């Protein structure tokens, strides 16, 4: 899980659009965020399956909607494809699409005054 999350977060930090959104606008505290992501993706892909996965998604507090959300999904998909293959890799790719849809739809209620473009 560490390889996937670290590769993905490196891509986000190097991205010309998402890096400012995460670092300047949302002021993501990376050590805490990485820990949250390791736990979230470990539980989401390897169990145990609990209601905590959906709660963790809300807790991420990501500054994403619309095109930025799709960009975030594309970077995650690239991190999966670069490092993994097989059923769990495909499951991770499906889950990030579902999570992205959830985050995009809930953006106005999670961040009513934050606009990231």
C-alpha cells in the first residue's frame, strides 16, 4: 500500500494544478494525510470491510470537484498502472472512480467556501 500511496502523492505534489490546491489552498499536512491514505486503501482493498471506509473518505477533506477530481483520479490510476497488475489493481482503479464521484458530489457540503480551479 505504501508504494501505491507514495507514488500517487508524489504525482499530486508534482502536478501543476493539484499541488497548489493541496498545499496552498487546503494546506494538507502530508504526514497525517499519508497515514490516513495508507489505512484507508489498506482497509478498502484488503479488509476488514467496515463502515469506516466511507467515513474515511469524508474525513480526507480533499479540495476536489469537477476537472480537478478527474485529474486526481487519473493520477491515482497512473500510480496503480505503474506499480501493479491483477485483480486488486483493477479493484483499486474501480474504487478510486467511485470515491471520486462521491467526493465530487459532496464538494459543496464539505467545502462551502472553498473554490479550487
